[in-house]
């Protein structure tokens, strides 16, 4: 690709992209190469979103956000060259572990919150936070990735009001209803991730239509009722349930406040 990147392996594929491992022969390093599927390169929605993802990543220079190195368009094909992270996804880690300790959940949650707070500060709302979009390095330190649905404060691709975008099990009530989406939608999605890390379960299960309805109307079960043997502190449960409030106005105001709170809880539980 571009007489510079040699593909060595396929790492994964989805509806909106194929990710390869590749060698950068100029700088002598391994990278990840994300390609927009050829059948979508002329799509009036997919192609602008792919470019927007690259622009979003380019403005977010943070150690816990996957970095973009290059963007290539050639003969109707598009590639994004991004940082290679070797430790798998948070989704696969949770699948292996079932659930995480309070300390580990708080540590990972705080790091994700710090990264997303940085994105918010720079006018980027992720809109698709979920364990599959959190990569882990060899030390299990998270790096947020896949800004394909990101909303940019200016100069971005607009979303038509009433359009439902995101991943149903991690979607905020306002996303499920196709309403205006701001920073608080990422707070809700991180609340779902924390709930899952601490209990081994997502708050709402079932068919997609049922899950969306539950996000809009149903209160989640208390974490200590779902996982009574995980010694979840009341302060942590209260924080997670506040993040999962149906109204965006009732959730914590800032992701950085959540990061600080989770970091404190992680330190407290490390001493227990």
C-alpha cells in the first residue's frame, strides 16, 4: 500500500472496515492498516465518515487514544494507518475473565474516562464507546479506538435528527430515541462498560428493540444485587448508576470528574 506498507496479517473485519497488521518499510515498525471496504468507498455516508474518523484521531494526541499516522486515498480505495496495539480488546478480556475486580475496573474505567475527557475537550464526542472499541496493550492499559461514529464540534459530517446510530447494548437513551447527542452520551456508555466490568453482565439484555426500550424506560438492577460477592463499594455503585441516569441532565457533568472519582476508588481498593 502506497509503496510503503506491507500487509502481514488480518486482525479483524466489520461492516465499516477491515484492519490489517502491516510493516512500515520506511520507518521499520509495525502498524495497523484500516481499509474502508471497496464497496463502500463511493458511499455518500461511509466515505465521509471514514475521513472524519481520521480527522478526529489526528486532533487527539493522547497516550490512551489510538494514534493515526497516515491517511491514503488511491484508485478509489481508502486506508488509515494507525498505531498497532497488541493486547486484544477489552471485550475479549472480559470474555476471558467474566468480570473484573473493583480495583481493576476502576483503573481501566478511569483511564478510559481520561482519554474521552481529552476528546471532549477537543470537540469530539465518540458516540460508540463499548468494550470492542477499547484496545489493551501488553500491560492491560486501555486505548480508545474506532472513532467512526464520532461527532466533531465543527466541520464534521452531520447526523440527521431521528437517526439511531451506535451499538444497542451501550447506547444512551437519547441515542436510542434519535435525539441530540452530546458529551453525556459517552458518560452513559462508559457507565454500561463499568457495570459490565464489575458484574460480568450488561444492564439490559434481549432483542435489539427490547434493549433500546429498556435503555429509554427501565432502571438497571443495582450492581450489588447482580454481583453480591464482588464487594462493590456503595460510592462506586452510586457513581455508575448516576452515569446510567435516563436524563442527560442527571448524569455527572464532566468525564474528567468521573476519571478523578474512579482513580480515587482504585487507590482506596488497592489498600483494602
